[in-house]
C-alpha cells in the first residue's frame, strides 16, 4: 500500500544512489529519475543534491524521508493489524544475527513483532558473519542477518537495511574537528574487529580499493564487539571504523565523534541470509514485517 513514488524516493534516499535503487526496485534508472522529479514538482522542492558521482539529501529531502518513514510504518501497522484478525500465526523462529545487527537494530524490530504475534516464539543467536553462515548451513537457525559481503552458493541473500561505517574517536580527540586524508590513517593508532567479522571484511575491502592495506596500518588491538571498541576509544587516542548504528547514542551525548575523511565513505547493506528454495510461512511473515 506504500505509495509507489514514495517507495522509490525512500529507496533512493536510503541507498543514496539512483543506480542501486533501480536495481533493487527492478525498474530502469530513467524511471527512478522520473518518479523523483514528479515528487519534486508536486512538492515544489529539490530533494537531492549531486556532488560529483554521489548524491546527498537536501533539507527538504531529509524532511520527506522522515515523514516517508512514518507513513511506511503506518501502512505496515495497518496491514499487520488486519492480518491479526484474519489469521492465527503460531510457531518458533530461530534467527541468527551478526553482532551489530543483534545489538543495535533487531531489538526494536523483535519487540514490535512480538507485540503483534504473541504466539510466535523467537530465539536470537548472535555471532560474527562467519559463525551465522555456519549455523544456517548446519540448519541450526531458520534465517540469518549478516553484515559481511562474502556470499555463498549455499544460500539466498536479500537486502535488509542500509548502513554506513564511519571513523570514530572520543569527542575530545586531538583530531576531533579535523578532516583527514586516507594516507593519514598510516599515522594514527587503530582498533579493528576480530577476524571473521563481516564489518572487518567490508572495511578491509573498501580501503583496499583505495590502495590502503589494513595490515600496514598501526593496529593496537583487535576486539570482538563494537561495545568493546567504543569503551576502548574513550580511554585512548585510537580511532576505529564503526557502524553508525552502533554509536548514535554516543554521538547524541557528545561522547564520541565522527572523523571526516576527504572524498571517502563506506556504505553497505545488511543482508538476510536464507536457505535455498521455498521459505516457510514464518520466514515469509518475518521478511514482510521487516520490509
């Protein structure tokens, strides 16, 4: 029921890419552009600014995205409240999620899901991307949500949520208000996640594309969770690449800060990882709920 033009805008705004939106929506890029222009004409406001090959939301675009999220939520609530009347959903769903998703994104979703479907029991297992993939392969979970970009022919993958990885440091860090260049990373102390972490894999690949090799950086320590890294940052002058989802509270309370790197960003998607073939009704229900 979510108005299609609004859905197109929401997809472009979430991905900050007309190309990725067209791929996800299975329509041409000119069609995406046409829908966006129609909304801009209707509202009398520009929604995106182009900066080189990238785009950013204008202030009007940010306001529309905020309201689009609310409208999307209202439609979703309507659909699921109606389905409550017409169907009885029972059973157990075992979900595996990589650490970032499990700690910072899923709790709100699961709480709301449980408020609608009290007869569906959910069990959540947590591990890094490698561990979650193995659990699904061994059929110990029904579906997974991962942050890595490695994909296996054993599974099907579906986009869950867009994310950005940023360079973080304590708020009073000596470089807190500086803009760095990528080469400056060789001169700072870094913290990274453990081997097998999807976040580490993604950061490593993105830096390598720009000619920066992680094994040449001064890595002080590898830690097994974002929480450990955040707490370490508070007591050192180290920096770390972290999902923006993990530090929203710290940014709001001016405990941590984001260090800008000139002409460089790390954007990614979290993905559902699913067994091949037809999915169970419970899995389909959960996927629809999170859409």
